[in-house]
C-alpha cells in the first residue's frame, strides 16, 4: 500500500533532537503523494534550542507541506468535525505528550488535534522520543499500547550506556508503520 491521497495530520512535539530526521520523512510522505497537515505543540512552535530556531523549523515544515502550520487549540479543534485527516502521526512524541494523551489532558494544539481526530475512530501513530521512556513514561506508553486506535512506530533504546531510560522511534519503520496503521494493524515487532 502507498499513502498517495491520504490525509495525514503530522504533529511535532518538543523532542527537538529528532526534528532533522523527522523532516526527511515528512518530505517522503509529501513526495509519495500524501496530503500532509502540519501541527505543532506550543513549545515546538515557539522554542529555539541548540538543535535550531523555531522560525527555521516552521519555514521548513511549511515549505515541505505547502500548508500553514496549525499551532493553536482553536485551529486544531475542527480537524475531527471537518474530517481533515485519515491518520494522525505524532512524531516526535515526547514523554510529556504521551502522558497527556494517556490521561486525557487536552491543553495544546497537538493533544487537541489527536482528540478531535479520534472522534472519527481513525488511527493515531505515535513515534516515541523521550529520555524517560523506561522510567516515568513507561506506564503511559503501556496505556496507549492498550488503547484502541493507537499504533506505534517501533522503538528502541536511544543510548543504553549513557541514557539507559531513553527510548526513540526507529526511523526505518516510520512509513511502514503509518501504512499499516491505515489498515488498522500494528507493525511488528514493536521493539526494534
């Protein structure tokens, strides 16, 4: 299956160290013919970090998708009622966002986009990227793994020696995981 013609909501949260990698796959989705709707959390949209300036990421995302980024709760709310997305991808998905999704906290554009999208029973794909994946965030990852309509990009330990609790998505599975989620299947194995 390919993703040509699929309406993909693509959410960025504050795991800034993965943005450069994620941009490559954002381009691939657009090149494959997907219609990508970009969404950013407040922090992803506003913060400059050692990984780059927010305005540069915004410009790059808008150039790739040829769409204006949704970056407000009000902008994200109509996604479900207007059926703007077939699949929602949260990549990178920080531990903070995983916790909010697992516990029904809707306080930024990404969590609102996911909530609004889920009203249509459509798939949400999570690309874990958090330094506390094997500690504080593990319980919330487990909740989402057991929840209907949530699918995960396979993930692995980021650096087991210097960051033993850190988890990160496996970039090699980004597009296959999205394709399978559209078919309502979890790609296996989840741990890469």
